């Protein structure tokens, strides 16, 4: 679905979901996109915007709990003639999910049926929450007989297609993907619950090869940092040599086509089961419930393993291309300061040094 290619929106309808009002404002007909190329391109741009957002991730509809949103989404995909009635029900479900939480922005729900160039025989559904803002409209007036160019504030202006979206769901036809049901974008506002992903759509996170690869990488990196700097009580810290040994095994795992998580963790070069449990817990946080995952080696090499990055206190940052690490880092010694702070003393060669901003 991410490789959709060119997007063509066939139908679109918009409902106002302002939970500060008694009821949502429901459209009774969809938009006339055939006579308005700019409007069709706008919604196509919003779908493309959601697809390429780095925060968009695979998800599944939760088989437990309400199936109302899932049913209406699949009904639209199976019978596009149900767009108006089913989208009205979806808008009401979103309105109810927003509740009375004043931290949630009122907005509009756009429901779009679209096709993708790389999927010739499939229709997709997009649910996009559009949060209106304000814009300045230019106006020419006269003051004391003098012409003045001024501006008026116009409210309820829809975001441009290139502005970052906060909430969107891109639903595939039933059975198109084995590993996930939809792609989901949900940028959380501090303090608000997951009203869009959970209360409205009733979804759980899913893992395709790329998200699983990143989850395994992040889980092991988090565990390395915990074990080196702040291990739980009763757990021995790892030293620099052990940390690098774990890293090397992680890099080797991420070029395999798949990973059996328990077997990978069992092979890691740590001294105690307690240390291994810290790694297991951190990986579980990133990949809850997963026991065996597909790995995306090309993604790992391009996005996760290209550079080695290190950050420390006092704003210290170190970054080097992984292929040149051994040409730059000559030695790493580890010791603790009097206050117990772990310190790595690194000897590095910096070719052609330049001060930068």
C-alpha cells in the first residue's frame, strides 16, 4: 500500500465532527469531483500525504470489541454505493469517540474512495481527519480616501495538501495484505487518549517487515543503553566490549530474512539471564506478542545501519558512517568517574576537520 504510486480519488464526502456541538453535521451527498479537478486533486494530495508520512504504520482491526467502524469501512469498499450512509455512520462513531474532551480539536472527517496506480484492480478507502485553521485573505480598502491593502482573518480554512496530517487511516480491501488491514497515522496530542485509533477504529498495531525490523533494532538499542547506564537493581551492567558485541550480533540478525526473537536473544553474548531479560523486555515493548518476524535487510541497511550514532551528556553527539567506523575510532576505554558516571574515552581520527554550525 505504501508503494501506491499515483493516487486517483474516485469519490469523496466530508462531515463536520465538532464534539463541542450537540451533533455532527452530516453531508447527504458526496462531492462532485468530476466537475472540480482542483477538489479531486486536493483529496488525492491528502491521501498521498498520509501514505508518505513517516509516522504512518501498519495496523489491524482488533477482533475483540466493537466492529462497527471496520464493518462500515469494508461495506464501502465492497459496495461504493453505500458511501453516503456508511460515511455518516463513521462520522457519528468518530464524534462519539471524541466525547467531551476539550483537548481534542474539532474538525472534519473526509472519507475517500481511491485507486492506486500500482494496484490496478483494487479500491482503497481513506479516512482523514482535517483540522481547520485560520488564514489571511487579502483585501483592498480605502481609509481617508487612500487605498490600503489589508488582510482579514478567515476561520475554518482546510489544511493544504502538503501540511502534516494528524490523523488518517488508509484501509485496504479485505484480504489484500496478510500482515495488516490498514495503514494508520495518529499524531497524539499530549494528554489525549487514542480516541482515533482505539475508541473510533478499534485497531491494534501490526508489523510488516520494515516496522518489525525497526522494532527489533530499537528494542535492542534501548536495552543496551539501560544495561550500560542504568540497569535494574540486582542486574550487572554491561561494559563497552559487551555492548559492541551485542551490536555486532544485531547487525548480523538484520541482514537475515526473518528473526525468531527468542532464539536471537538466547544467542546474545551477555553474562546473565537477568541481563537477557532486560533485552527481552525491551524488545517485547517494541514488538508486543510477536515471536517470529520478517526482516527487511535493505531497509535495515539504508535506514538503520548506515551510520553509527552516539549521544552523551553535555550535548555530546558523535556520528560516523558505519563503513568508515574502524578508520575513525581507534580505541574505546571505559571507566567510571567518582560520582559513578559511566564514561567512554574514545580516540578518534577526524579526516579533514571542519567546524560547522
